[in-house]
C-alpha cells in the first residue's frame, strides 16, 4: 500500500455511536493513568492555534485534526458552556462551522490545509459538532449548529457511491470510488448526527452496512476497496468495521461476530499485543479499544457461549495490555509522537488525540463512546 493511501486509512472513522443510560463515572479511570491523561490534555490545549484549529505535520489536515482534538477535550468532561477546556472547545467549534461550504461540505478542497481527501475531515467535523448539540448557550447559536449539521448530513448522503460506500472525495468528484475506511467513518458521523436529533436518511446507513458486509473476506477480514476488489487489508480496518456495526445498531449480527473473532485472533491474543507493531497502529488500537470497551467483561460470553474463559475478550484484559504501553510511550511534554511512518503526514496531534480518547473511555462522557 502506498504511503498516501496508508495515511488516508489511518485518518479513518471517529467514534462508536452507542448509547448507555448509566455512563461510567470519571473516577473509573485507573489512578495510575490520570496524570498521563492530564498531561496529554494540557499539551493539546497549548497546541491549538489562534483561529481554533489544530494542524497535522507540515500544516496539513486542519479539519480532522481539529475534530479529533476537540473530541479528546470533550471526553474530559468540559463542554461549550463549562469546564476546564470550554474555551478551546468553543474555538474549535467556531472554526469548523466557519469553513462549511454552501453545498454542506465542512472544509475547502481549494485550500490544501482544509481540503485534500476532504470526506475524512467532513465526517470528523460532523461527529464533533454533533456532540455539541444541546450545549449551545443561546437559541440562535443552537439553530446555527443544527443548520450546519443538517447540511453536512445531506452532503454526506449525496456523496455516497452507487455501491453504498464512500471514498476520499464525493462520488461525483472521485469517479464513484469507495473504500472501507471512508465508508466506516461516514456511517459513524451520520449516526452521531442522528443521535443529536438531525434527520439522516436510513437508507444511507443501511447501504453502507451492506457495502461492508460485501467487503468481508472468508477469514473475517475487511478488504480495502470493493471498487477495486483490493485485498490489501490490515487488522485496523476490520476493527473499525466492528465500530461501524455498532453504529448501525448491529451488536450480534453474524458479520460483527466474524469481525470480532478475526480481531481477537490477530490483535488481542498475541502476547504483548499492547505494544505490538501491527501496521496502522494508532488506528488499530483506537478502534479495537472502542469495540472491546463495548464488550465490557461479559458480552463476549453472551456472543460466543461456546468459548472457554481463556478465549474471551474483556475490557479489563485489553486495558492490562494496552494502557501500560501507552503510558510508557508518552513524551515528556505530554504528547505522543507519530510512528516512523505516520510522522510524515499526520503528526502528534492525531496520535495524542486518539490515545487520549482510548485512555478516557471509562469516563463515559460522550454518548458516542458509551456502552
């Protein structure tokens, strides 16, 4: 896989859109990782630019970087109206709303920092802004936010390809090309918007789920693209597909179970998996952590009652592998540096935001990350 394609793949989806009536309290974050989280959040605060944005390496990917950083701050418990990172969240929201185009796209293909593979940034921004509905302090600002999200959701539906997927650009601009990571990201963005009360066509999500099912190979892996029938895959994309299934309300379908078994055998089971190099590492751990968090301690046994206890996936088991590795990898300034290949185009904002999201899942702050 070329670097450009790999970079786009790791800039994949954001958020598991599941709802819980009883979020876990903040103190459930293990004590030994609270300073790790606090230091990372402070680094993100300092890295924000004056216009409210965050940037990737070489001044790129302003839209997705701003969205993932904003979500990491929201998970701390701050909102638009209150909390330690209220001002940073407000500035991020204002920036993203200000760059929406008349057709509903959040971003600007004509500007390198705001365009590029614009469907990713568009979806990330939709997810972040959807988390803010209901937090605006005036009716006028709330109407503005809803208007932005309605236009964003409409644009996503119109950008969907004839096969039900999405690509790096809209179907029209991208020659009807689609691939798995873009598709997963758009499904979850649309589900986040629906959770916020935005009208989203049911057909858009249904068509996308069918697309991912068609991408499933015999061993449970998700192929890279249905358009090209490319079998260039990695555990990362399959882990993300589980999150997509959850977003669509599929918790016990045969496909979700197939994807879980493949990820259990390739990501979870190997000794030392928390710091094992898998390719697309940040992306892999990010989505797999979300999927296992939804499982908790007992849902694997309900999905696979025939499995022995030693074969089951549990959140506590995965934390015991992953969290120590994340803590050890944190830099002295509170950030996480990009790996040798992500450093070329993504940079520490992306990695830091994703790892902070993993470490804060137990907070249960945002509906999109709750069990």
